[in-house]
C-alpha cells in the first residue's frame, strides 16, 4: 500500500519558514572553511536578517487584524439589513440606522488598504530575506576564494 501525500500549497508563513531555513543553512559555512584547512569565520548578522522576521510577523498580524475586522463588519452589516429590511425602499427611518450604515461603509473603505499594507509588509520581509541570502552567498564565495588563495584574513 502506498502512502499518498497532499500537494504543497505555498503560503506566506511557509515561504518565510523556507527562507529562514535557507538563511540558517547559509549562515554557517564553517564546515567548508574547516575542510579546506582555514580558520572558520562567520558573517556578522546583517541588518536585513534582523528585520526580516519582525516585518513578516507584522504583515501577518495586519492581515489577521483585517480578517477579524472584516468578520465583525460583516456581522454588523447582516444585523443592519435584518433590522432595516422594512425600511429598505424608503431609506433608514432612524438616526441610529443611518449612523450604523455610515459606520459599516467607512470601515469597509479601510479594509482593502489595510490588506494592501499587510501584503506589502510580507513582501518587504521576503525581499529582506532574499537580500540576506545574497549577502551570505557573497560572503561565503569571497571566503572560499580567499582560502583557496592561501589567505586567512576574513573579508
């Protein structure tokens, strides 16, 4: 009997996990430096590596907050139309119903920009992680060339 696996569906948090795993793997490089007989030197953690996790988390928190607000507004909108169903054709007859409608519409107007901010933060975090990967690869390539030339000075 063979075991079937579900297809992998990429998500923002799984992308950040993959990038963090790649960064953790690239951060080392000490084994290669030892294998060629050099003194292991680590890359000082770049600012992009320090900013990557908090920015990704902020993006996810903004999106979760927008989801919660969207659910609350949807429930309020449902209640509004339930109570205002008799006055749909002639408009709201009380100031409370008119106020509720304007509140619902104004909150809805802010939800899409809030989603864009959350996605922008997540994509900014991904860009920072990719920039950190490039820095780590450049450091390791320079260090390997340096060790191949017989130098022990860290770049």
